[in-house]
C-alpha cells in the first residue's frame, strides 16, 4: 500500500492565492504531500496590500484542529500568521502534544509592508511557539523583531539564527536573505553548525508569499522523513525556482510560481 505523507498548515488566508493557507496547500501538493489546513485569520488582501483582517475565534480554531487531528494525523505541522497571544497559547499546547516536526514561520509583516501582528504578540511568540519549533524561518525584518539585532550582513544573520536557537529554544533556525540586496544566501543554524544556502538572485518584484512557500516546502520534506538539512536545501531550491520562473501576475508584488521547478531546462517565457 502506498504511504501517504500528510502536512497541516495553521495560518491566515490570501484570496489571490499567493500566500498564506493557499500558498501552503499548493506547495504541499507540488511536493507530493497531502495538505490540510486550519484557518486562524481571514484576510482581504492582494498583491498590492492588506485591506481587512478578521480573526477566527479560539473556539473555531480549536474545533478545526480537533477535526483534523482526530481523523487524519499530520506527519508535520507548520504555522504562519498567528495574530494574537491567545492563539499562540492555544496552538503551543497542540504542537507540543502532536510530537511531529513543527515549522514556525513567524509571519509578522506582509510583503506590502502591512503589519500582521503587534509588539505584544511578537514577544508572546518567543515564549509560546518558538520553544517547540523544529525550525523557525524568519526573513530579516522578522529576525530583527524577534532578536532585537540589526541585521546587515551574513555575520549578523548567523548571530540571529544562533540566538533563536540558544536563547529562545528552537531546535534550528534559517534566516532568509531576501531583504539584503547584494546576495541571496540564507543562513541555517542546526545541530550547532552554520550552513550557507546559496542561490542566484532574481531581479523581480514578484515575491508575494515567498516565506510561506519556502516554509511549506520545508514542512513537506520533513513530513516525508527527510533530515532537517535536506528539507531546508530542497526548500531553498523550490523557492528559488518559484521566484526565478515568475508569473508576473497582479498589480503589485505578484505571487511566486509554485510549479517553477518543473520548468528547469526550458526557456523562460
């Protein structure tokens, strides 16, 4: 009988399909993992920005979680936009008890620059979700918010990744370099080792949902049983292709291409 690997994303929505729950499920599908979802917040957003947000009640979030885990057990879990401390407290208990790889994507700011959580919620994330994380996947602004460090170089990224592990309790952290314009080298700190993940930089504004897609790809690979280092390497390759083979959709920061990896070797349109 075929082994089916499953992954659960717990996050907010994006009606234009480039980020959040929708991006996660597309990525799970492309990585041949059965995707499931729990919605924490419903967003009216598109490639130009966030228009309105409504958060689900704690009761509804927990009911969704119970509906999933009592029926189909996830092989790995990721969280994206978790907007309030109360949500974080609730989810921390679940990710701890599930005892599967947990990927924490600390979604704090939309690609448009719109804030998605307040300062109190950021501090709450440090003590609730991050200590249970198999890996935390911040971009540079998120890593700065979490650690209080100013990040302007690879050495700064290394310090931030180490801090998330040694001071906040995560097992690993990868700090993404997208906001440093001179290179596209992400920094992974895992098992007391620093690893640099290189990729050719693509000159494009179409980066909506890159963090969601990258962390979802890592989640899928961990769900399939690959090592953390293998999962992050595959995730880096997947998101690099998704950025490189841009779709050029939308009037703002457009979405990445979730089937971009299939286009390798073909001329770019």
